C-alpha cells in the first residue's frame, strides 16, 4: 500500500492532540490525526477530567441533599443505581467524543485509528484493524499523553486493585476503599466514593495532603475530608498487597506500627508515567529524559527538527489546558512563527470538596526562590454569597509584590474555585496590580467579590472584614 502523504501528522487525539490538529487545519494545513482508541478525546475526555467531574457532580447532589435538613428541607435517604449512573456518565463521553469527531470532519482532518510507530523522522507506520498504513509527513506532533503509575508490588492482576481508570468505571460501590496517594486524583475520587457510601481510608507517604498547594489553602479540603472519609493517614507506607478471597489484604506502616487490613477495593493514585515506549522513537532524533518524558525546547520542538511534542508526554505540569496551550505554540512554530512557551500562567484546579485552585507563584515557591511578597486573605465567612448556600469554609488569598503592587499569585479554596481562578490567571498574565482588581466593580452578591475584597485587604479597606491600613510611603 502506498504511503499517505501529509504536511502534519498528529499522534494522539487528546485535548492537546486534537487541538493541534484542528488549529493546523484552520491555518490551511493538510493534517492527519492518529488515535489508537476507538473514541477521540484521549485520557482527559474518556478516562480522566470529564468522567471524574461528572461523577463528582453526581456525588455532590447526594451531599447537598443530606445537608439540606437544617434548612428545613429533608429527603429520603438516596439510593444509587450504579448501572444508570455509569450509563449517564458514558453518555456524556459519547457526546463529547462524537463532537470532536464531527469537528475533525468539518475541518477536513483525516482520522486514522491505530497504533503509530515511527519508522524514521518523516515516516510512520500505523497498525490498524484493517492492516498496516504508512504515513509520510513534513512535521509530526507527538501528543500521546501519560498513564496511571502502578508499582509492580501493587500490580496483582486483580481488578479490585484499581488505578484511576478502573475507579472511574464505578463497577460497584465497595463498603471499604483504600486510596494509596493523597494527591488530586486520589482526593477527588475519595470524595466521589465517600458520597456514594464507601468508607474511605487515604494513605499518603508525605506529611501533607495535596502537597503542591499551599498548606493554608489545602486546610479546608483536609478538614472536610476528615469528616467525610473514615481516616487519613500521613507519613504512612503500603508495603505489600495480596488477594484474599474477594478482598485485598494490605500491609502498611503507620505511626511506628505494622498494620494488616482487608479492603474491598484499593485505588492506587501515586502519579502518572509518560507513554513514550513502543513508539519507535529510537528511529528518530527524539531524546527522552531520565523519567521517560520527551525533551522539548521552548518551541515544543524535540531534538529531531521534524518532530514536536506537547502535553503530558513533554513533561512539566500534567494538565489538559497546558497541553492545549502547547498545541498552539507547536503549530504556530511549524507555521513559521517564532513563539515560545515561557512565563505562561497555568492555573491548577483540584475538584475536591471544597475545590482548590491556584495560579502564578505559590507562597511555598516564593519562600523557596526568595521572591519578595506580601499576603492578603479574605475569609469566605465574610461573604454574603458564601453564607447564602452554607459554604463559608473557603478563603481567597493573594501574593502581591510590595514594591510594585503587582499580583504574583492567587489561591482560592472554596465552592466553585475552579471557575473563579480564571480572573486571577488573566490578572497575572496581564501584569495587573492589586489596585486594578480592587477598583474593578464586581457583581454583588457573588463569590467573585472575594477577589476584589482580597485586593482591598491589601490596602486596608475591605468593606466586609477589618484589617489594618497599609502604611503609606
């Protein structure tokens, strides 16, 4: 079979891959998009961001119903139809993936389903269900993502030991669940299963949950998790797992004790690893770092001039919106522009209860790098909007340059923090000062006002809380 020739081939149809393919097509390029799964959208759409948020929304309805009693509104104890819940979740994924496929057709992007293997710097072999197909290209964009990490000691070949992929399938609602890892994936899924009725235990080797966030911002999440989960164990280590009947026996070390316990299911959420093997990259000039991530420069170009890499496979922060931004940068450079991924503000959001979001410089990072800063905080206990729906467990925090008043970083913990962080991201990206935010009229009553009042705290005149006035120079 003669090879197909194209200007750009994109390997991987996740949020970075299809964004790159669509943008290249919008610029008039001939594009082929290769995806090994039958459904487009990658991990984010099919086994990550979207299904987890759907399940979080569903589980929040249970929590909201239970917490309405003190408002004078009571409901019968909810029952969960797992099959119907799973079907609803899958319908969302089907709609979104179908939409991506339709957009590909509308743009004239050719989609090939199969496993891609690099024969050289400008040639791919694609193993499809109909046989081999070769593709010759001018430039390639590698967007094959990452997979959940599972240590060999935990990989029993038993479906009761799950990664995030298995946990999102909601095969059943276990009576007991052990989550190994207190990062954002483990905590998000912990809140899902806890709301559904599972007794959740979290084991974290470090001394903090959600270690990437500032401790004061993570505190409300940890406090709610302690109420919702059976237990959270810090500085704990799982040493061994084994199948015992229909349960998993877990040996661990905690507080100087050796524990041996049985759980119905175990979720291993200890990070992700790049999908860089079995791609034929050794036949190209692409180089990997010591962890298996593809090395790229600020143009997203690999050591092979014909190949670019974006998203999780390129390392850094493993976030879908970061992959989307890198897709734009890669395609613009392929199109002849000189664009770099540098000093770009990437927000982070953890969809726990409450949500946690931050952007720019964190306080821990400022201390580590010796960056001069002042902190302003506005407690949500002073927010009328937060009081109106009983979510005063939040806080809005700003890091501000004391010499220029420029906003260096923002962190928000509270209901809807993932939506609120966009204003802060724009402010930092545009070089806004705290005064810019303080002088911007925010609608009342809204949670967005907490950003305005946080900026006003810095100047000592926030309306709904009292702070000492900042001294004038």
